[in-house]
C-alpha cells in the first residue's frame, strides 16, 4: 500500500512539474549570434514592380529589381505581408503558409529567395501572429462552434465589460451574431489569437519554421507588444523569448526585429528575445532636429535610449529608420532634398541595422490615409514598364515627380546620396559595427562618436539652413585630425580656427 501511494505521489509531482514548466514565466535566453552589419530595404510588394502587366507589384517583380536593390547598397530586404489576405495591406492573414495570389506563387517566392541570396541579400518576412483575418479558416470554424478553434481566440464571458477599450484605445469586443463576443485589438476583422493556448503557440512556431525551411533569413514581428494587448507585459515578453529560442533552434542566425512602438522602458525588455527593435523615438527626434534646427533633444534622447537598452541586454542591435508604411513619409515632413540628405546622413551613421522605406531614397512624398503613404514606387517620371497602378498616385505626380529614371544618373540626386553613403557605411567597420558615444560639439548640429576597439569616427551633421562653425581645436583635442567623409571648410574667426559646415552638410572625422 505504501509503495502504491509513493508511486502515485511521484507521478502527481511529475505532472505538476510539467504543468509548472509550461506556465513558467521566466525563460532562459538562448545563446545567439549578433546579427548586425545589415542595411535593410523595406518593400511594400503591391507597390514595387509589376512583372506581368496587371498593375499590381509581385514577387517576380521584386526578383527582377534585385540589381536595383543591390545598386542601392542594401544587403537585406523586408517584405511587407505576402500571405493570402482579403485586404490590400495583408495584415489580416488567412493562411500563414501561403502566398497571396496577387503576388504570384510559392515557386515565385522560392526563386526570389534564391536570387536574393545569390546577390548577397537576406530576405526578412513580415510576420503577423497577434491576430488573424476574420476570414481565416480557424476563425470561421470557431464561429460555427468548433471547440478546438474557438479556443484559438479570446471570447467574452458573463463578467466581461463589453465597453472595454483595447490597448490602443479602440473598441475591443466585437460580435458577428450579437451573442458571442470576441476580442480584437486593432479592428473587428482582425480577431486576436489566444496565446494562453499551447496549440496556438505551436501553430505560430510551425509557421515560422515553414518559412525558415523556404530559406527566409529573418522576421519582422508585427504588433509585438500586443500579444496580450499590452496588459500582461511580462507574459508577452516571455512568449517572445519562447518563440525566439525556438526559431534559433531551427536556424541559429535567424534575424528577428520587433515592432514595439512605445517608451524605451517598454522596448528594452524585448531585446531579451529579439535581435532588434525599431527605434521610433529616435526617428522622431531626427525629424524634429531638422525642423527646429536644434539637436539638444536628439542628443539627450539618444543617450537615454542606448543606456536603457544596454541595461537590459548589452548585445542589442538597434534598428534606426526614418519612416515606414504606418507613418507620413519623411519628404512630406521635411520637404527639402537637402534636409532629407541630412536626415539620411544621421540615421545611416547610427549603430545597428538601418531600415530604408521604399521610395525614401528618391524622396517620395505621402501622408495618411495609409494608402497614400504606400503609393506605387516611381520608377519613371510618368510611366513605363513595371510601374504599378493599383493605387492612384496623388503625392508624387505632376510638378513633383521624383523617380529612379531621373535621379539614377544625377550625381547630386538623393538616390545617389543614399548609394554613396551606404557604400561608405558598409565599407567601414567602425560605422558598420561600432558602438556609440555622445559628443555634443554644438546644439546647432547633430554629433556623436562611433567607436570600435579604440578606432573612432566623429559624425557631425549641420541641421540648419545657414553655415555652422565648430571650434577646430575642440575637435583636434579629442583626437580627430583627419576627415574621411563629407566636407568641412576651414575659416578663422576672431583669431580662432574653425571648421565650417554648409547648410545640411555633414563631415566624418577619424582618430586614426
């Protein structure tokens, strides 16, 4: 009798231990290789290049334009969602392992990956696990009462406050029959998945493995903060640690960049799971500095941000950028080619993996609604082979019609500025891999030092529409005597030698 009781006790203890492991919130951070040295080009496939004449950009079109991407200097591409979806943007997925027929076939995708890799370009997929489309078979089965798939989503009970707002301040609870209410953070047609269900977790992991097996090099994680709608923060981070550990067990060097649009204190913990997080706050400070002509807030935020990141995970990889598919385009906010060059010089000089939103390199304009910040890419001033036509062009037509065609051979164009600067960045290990140290030479310019094993680069960008003078002795006393990129004249003012930067110009010094 005692032996049977002991066996039963041990079996029960083992069961409780296994359950405890599943619900345990603390995750072990698996070893990972630092994924830096990238310059990533973001492509909204529908708008990029049309290979078959139907007016819609497609995967064959991206493959046909690999040479253009390579000429820009990018060594990775991020594709906005390419999965089957009832919406033009693709963020309401109906099949995590399929290809939207508007964009082609799985074979087209495999050929794109192959061609990209042959040209030294990594492929990063937009991954949308927070919610599915209301047209996803899982949700359609759930609505019909299938108990398995109903538990894939989040449903109200008798104690639910149906007037509750979601984490982004919108209506949270929705219904199709006035009886069963489901949770949707962003939109009624994007029901949130239930990540307390281990079957859902397995589905998402399986989907990630599917694409890794297809040759994908990484994922951009959409709405990473909202797995529990921002209300169970530790659980959200723990899930992403679990996901990232799994993904790296499949392919160790898979690059994961998260969309966490919040304060640094909220962003920093995600570096325990992701390689990178998009730096929305620094993007805003770059634009603000150029619009105000003062750099103090930028410099302060830069130091605060990187200190917060390092305190959480010292090997973080930043993801600086200017705008993306959810934001008004930078040319519409700065409205000057020279200001855009200065903005590019700043963020392409920051550590991490910079991201370029398609069209940014030629100065495309656009402001919300969303369709107007995702306009067809301008290959030509008017039109030509491959030009997409899915959306009427409103902001980049007529008198202001930036295009690859016109800028390609103009050495002073924004496009060629991007090409030249990216080439420099990727050819210089300090700019490519170095850390950063704040260095305020003047509030009238953005300035900072990059450092790699004692070799340093001092970056100074004039953010004003007039010349800026900087004390030459101050620069030299800090060990910087040689210019390796950009321009700075020398003048004497009141007997003091100074470097002079023209409006929106930049200069990069070295200490070697």
